[in-house]
C-alpha cells in the first residue's frame, strides 16, 4: 500500500486501451494473417522474417538454452499457421500475439526444465549469447516500436521495472522473485500490477 | 465486483508476464469462474495486459535467426494441415491455451477452454450450434487430475488429463461410461510423457450419468478388472 509510485499510477481507464487498430505496422500484419488462412506460405515467411529475430531474442533470455529457445519460436509461429483464427483481431496486435505465443512457451519450457533439474541433477543449460555480434536490419515501424517500449520501461520506477524485467525476460515467477530479492510476495504482486498499469497507459497512449 | 476486479487484475497482470505459478493460476481460474468467465471488463483487462506483455518483447535487440531454423519451420508448414478440423490442431490448440495460461493443471486447461473458447469454441460451433458447455472434474485416488468437457445432448466430449502417473508397459487407462446397467468401455489412453492427455469421446457422458477410469493391464477389456482410480458424476 505504501509502494512508491502508487499515488501516480492511475487505474486503467476504460477509454484508453493499448489494443489499438490504427497502427500501420499492424494493419500490414493483419493482412498477412488473413493470407495465412488461405495457406499462403509467403505470407507466413514474411511474418516469420519480421518477428522471429525478436521472438528468438526474448526466448533465449527466458530459457538460456539455444535449442529450447528455437523450439519455443517454432511452436509459437506454427500455432498461428496451424489455425490463424487463434489470433483474434479484436484483442490486440499481431506482433504482440506472436511474442506472447513464443514467450508463454518459453516460460513453460523453463519451468518444466527447472522442475526436471530439481528431480535429477543435470548440467545447467547453455547460457544464451548476450551479444550475438550481428545486427538485424529492421524496418522503421519496428525501430519506433522498440524505442517506445524501451522508453515506457525506462519511465517505470526502478523497483517496478526490476520486478517486471525479472518476470518477463528472466522467466521468474512472482514467488521466485520474492525469494530472489528478499521481498514479501505481496510487494512483488503490487509492483507488478502498478508497473503494468503504467506500461498500459504509456503504450496505449502512444498508439492513439 | 470491484473487489473481484482488483484481485483479478492483479493476477492477470502477472499472468500476462508469465509470473504466476500453479497456485496463482488456480486462484485466477477460480475467481474468474465464480465472477463470470465472460465478464467483458475482465476480458478487456486480460487483452490489454497481454498486448502490453507481448510488446515488451520489442525492448530486446533482435537476434539473427539461423537459416536452418527458418527452413525447419517452413518445412513444417508443408506437413501441418490447417484449420480446427485437424487432430493436430485440436490437440495443439488445447496445449496452446494451456501453455498460454502458464500452468499445467488440468483445471487450467479446462478453464482455458471455457474462458477462451478454444476447444470449447470448437464444440460449441458444432452442428448443434451454441449450447451450454460444462466442465466436470474427476475425483481421483491416483496422482494427476482429469476433467471432462461436455455439452449435454451433444455426442462429443473431451477428457483432459495432466500430471498422470506413467503406467508400466502394457497397461493403459481405460474410460468407462457408467449407467444403471453398469460400465461400458469408452476408450483407452496413456500418458505418453507429454504431461497433457486429450481424449476425444464420441458419446454424450451426461446420458450415462457417471464416468470412471480404471487402470487395465490389457487394453480393450469389456469389463473393469479393478476399482476406478478416477470418477466423475455427470449432470
Ligand atoms: Zn470482471
């Protein structure tokens, strides 16, 4: 209740959703998803080339295991190919859907892998390369998206940002984070909520 | 309602980031079931947080994708039949929903089906049109959990299992539809190590009244040879 930032983090405003349709990058992506329904592999390749590099980077941070990260990417993208109706245009952008599909698989794999390691002592996973040494050339729309998301994260109070980063990029659960940081679980929960409210307001505002 | 929403929002925020563990997932499921799975405010909050979480991926610098990975994924599209009618997709969709909720409990899968209209959506769009899809959990004496997703009056139902004990070679789990005349076999299944079991029934379990699961050493027996390890009453 006495969390820093609590006073300024507004509750969600029903009129301002980050689920915005007026987004040129997304309009293009939606067209590609429509083409997937007709079995159009070129459309699929285009989506894969545009988003797999980001999906892979996130999956590697979460899993820290090159092969498993690739598996998460593969499954996430193929889920959309297998049934493009899984993506519901009323509920958000194609790129966020794809990233969530891959991220959730990555988190699931890391939890399963942790459970396995608790049962049998195995070698720890390969660390992901932190600097692959190559850059991926991207179109302008995605560069703007990166800048906006980074700015929104940087604007968070550091303690909220820390919790969200450990959770999303580190694949840690709220209770693991409470243990890692020596914080009460309730504090981790409220920081998560306050941080997500702020991100929602910041990113929703950008797209309007 | 407002109190519900505060708690549900807190859980959805964490869920979208992959931060819930099993108990959080269960809590979210229970709260949403009690509160109303189709509450538009909850669905909106969920959609918004998923959108925010998905976009957080873009704060990370992209990494080059090996050409072999792209080739592998594109090759898969040649073998993968599209649409909800393909068995792969049907199971894949269930798995997808389960994973998206970040848990492995069957209650989660069942809730996911109801909340997100996955397999449930498929059942509901069958020839009978929209109906009332129900989820019933089996009571069990064996490890793991099982749930039945069915629609009274529809000759189709799905049994979802998670965390079941792996059986010795040759043994199977056998499903039974039990009515006044006793048990009738309704198919067998095994836990193939994937953690999630999906069994499709071409029957209306609500006509029988009860479903049970036994462990059988020989597949396809006509009568159970042991006591049930899971039982559910079907209204
Ligand atoms: Zn609600």
